[in-house]
C-alpha cells in the first residue's frame, strides 16, 4: 500500500533501516554478536536485497501476472537444498509442502496477461528474484540453527540494507520519506524483523525444508488482507490457490 504513493526505494531503505535500529537495540541489551551466524545472515541479507530489487524491477515492467507466481517459487531453493543436505521429512509432510507451494503460486497469479515487450526480461528478473529470495531464506534458517538467531538477523539486515542503499545511490533514487509517513514505513520494517525472528525461531525447532515452505505463504496472507482491507476481488483461481495452500499447511501440521 505504501509503495503506491511513495518511491519504492524510500520505503524499502527506510523500513530496513528501522528494522536495523531495532536489532541494534536488541544486540545492545544482549551484548554479543556471534561471528559465524552473523556472516551467514550477511549472505542471507545480500540475497534478500538482490531478490527485492529484482522483484520490484520485474514488476515495473508491467507483467505482474507472470512475475508474482515465479517469485512465489522462491521456497523451492531452501526446500531442495535442505533435502539434498540430509533433511528427511515424512512423505505426508513433503506432499503437504508441495501442495502448499503450488497453492501459493496459484494464489499469486492474476487473470490479466500482459503483452509487454519486456515480458522475457521480466521473467528472467523474476527467476533471479526467486533464487535470491530462496537463498535469503536458506541462509537465514541455517544461521539461526547455529543457536544465535539475533546475530543472524543482524547480519541479514546489514546485508540487505547495504545492497538496497548501493542500488539507490547507483540509480540516484530518492530515499526521503515525508514525516507523516515515517511511522507506517518504520512499522513495516519492525513487522518484517518480527516475521524474520519468528522464522528464525521456527528454523531452530523444525525442519528447514518445511519451515521455508510455510514461510513462503505470505502471498496468501497479502491476498486475503487486500481482499478484506482494500476490497480487492479474488479471482476463482486465487480462491482455489488459497484453499490449496491451506490444505497443504494442514497436511504439514498433521505429519
């Protein structure tokens, strides 16, 4: 909603900075930063920054109906890597993860089909976004499993903010936010940190292959909020996607 009336870089940089300040306060209270989790978080943050930049650039080309479903596949990266490195969830849980991911992709799709001449470029950028965001999730979970979630979160925020600031400077984009909008933009950053903290906690207590898929269902939540708060109409495909995603979550929970 904020990016509809404010520059994208302004929202992302200021919100990320607000999250970083909150984490620095938390670190000040705790008084220590573990190096390895911090570095893993830094890798995650670079992936997150690149992923966000690629995603927004792809959207700017006017092919949301193609971009969003591809970007929603980001969980395939941590899911596949986790399985390849030895995680073995039950068959029902794997099936639930696949179903939930498919539902998220379907829920992200739109009826409109863009005829933009930049369609091919948007697809490439969306694949880059999915891969980079997938790496963000994987390294964030990996660092959190080291027993120092706060250090991992701090590294992730430093990495993502550094990438976004560098991109904003290179494109000479403004990062100024009107004073009346500072509070809601900062709230976005704090909410993002809270979500990442919950993901880090879940990663330390469950299989990353499954946690990453559950964490990738944010398009479903976004869709429902847009329907309730903005009164946006859900297509039949999106309604089916929400139902399928929820069925997958139930299967994972029952496994």
